């Protein structure tokens, strides 16, 4: 039985070789495309430059006579004219590039590609602290939670914009692909900023089902160091956010209440912290974001006391912020 199998294999070998030779000889027909157009970069952003070059593995492309057409208009021709540069069109305005090539072996080769542009913006927000009525945008610090939203701009040839829920998203944070967060319609993610780093890199690749449209969005989100600012809390008007407590604070009347406001500390899970106060380096039993300074009644002496507020993260030993002010009385 083994001998028969061996004989049959030898008989089939010439047939297999002839099929391989036939495939190579017939590659100029409809089976195998012998010439191609390579685009660099692979994704097309409106207004960007795109290098298009011919790729032909059977002969030297420098010996081929090329004709290049963009939307039906000839833009380059000649022997060795193996590449052209085009400007990526506006959204929804496809660019058709056709290449004709007369090879030295007498073959006429042609190839066309359609360039369709797409773009994607990335927006982010974070869950760090800020005072009441603060109109600015809070900034991320180490360990804070980020929400990143992709806003794709994919416009079809007819001018209609693709629904973001029909697109496919591939997310990466610090170079690592997020498997469960990627997929159809997943145009946003939640992630924590990277510890022991001053930034978090975000990338998303967006594409249509058939990958006719593709776009990549990247951003590097810089981390800030949380800080605490001090304001005076006045008896009638409340906290005066118009003026921070200066480094040397003149004690008005016989007392003053100082309020500590946190900027850019993480909130929620991983954001637990304690606020304590010190006077001249000695810890007090006061816990919380306000501290009242009292001058002893009848005291005529003057001097300076050093008031400090310390904010410690319960979950991270790397996050301790201290602010000091000198109280002159």
C-alpha cells in the first residue's frame, strides 16, 4: 500500500508543476494583478500629502512608461515616472487615480484606486476636583479617571455622514489594545491615567465595515500635580474666591477662617484623602477643609504663626500636597 501512494505522488508532481507555471504565465490575465499602487500613508486626512508609487515585481519599474491620471486628467507621464504626490481631497469628495503602464515585455498594465478621506477628533474630560462655581476645565492628575470620546468625520460619496454607531473602533492606551472596549459603535472609553508618568497616550482607529474609510486619532494627555489654594471665609459673604490668601496674611479683627480648596485631585474610586492642619509644624486635631484662627482676647503682642494644610491620598503614597501661609497678628 505504501508503494502505491508513493507512485501516485510522483505521478501528480508534474501536474502540480505545470499548474504553477500556468499560473505565473497567466498572471497578466484576470487571475493575479501584476501591478499595484502603494499609498503612503495608508490613511487619508483631508489636505494631507499622499505619495502614490507603482509596485511591479516582474521587471524594473524604472524601465516602464507610465501615465498617471487624477479624476480623468493626466498629471504625469514618461519612462520611470513611477510615483506621484496628490493632495487628499475634502470629506465626501473621492479622488480617483488611474495608472497606465507599458512594460518592456509589451504588456499593457493598468491600475486604479479611489482615495476617500476621513478624520476623527478626540475629546476628553476627567473627574478631578475644583471649587464651586469654577468655570475652567479640570485637569487630570495621576490616578484620575478619564473619559475619551471619538468624534469621527466619515462622509460618503453622496455627501451623507456615517452614523458613529455603525463604525468600528479600536482603542489603545499607552500602546496596549483594549479588547473589550473596542468594537462596533464603541466610540468612547473610560480609563485611569497612568501612575508614575506625566502623560497618558490615547489612540483610536476608526473604520467602516469594509474598511473603505479609515482614520486614526491620537492624543497625549498631560498630567498635572494637584494643588491646594487658600481663601478667606468671611462671616457675612462666605468664601471670597476673588482673592487667594497671600503668603503673608494679616489677621483682621481677632479671628479669620481659612478655607482650603483642592484643584485637580482625583474623585471617586482611588480619590479618598484626608485634610489636616498644622500650626508652626505641630499637628492640630482639626480635620476638614476649614480652619479658624483666633487671637487670644486682650493679647497685645504681635508675631507670625505658620499655618499649613496637608492633603494626603489614602490610596496613593505618591500624592501628598502641602500648602503653607504665614499669619501675622
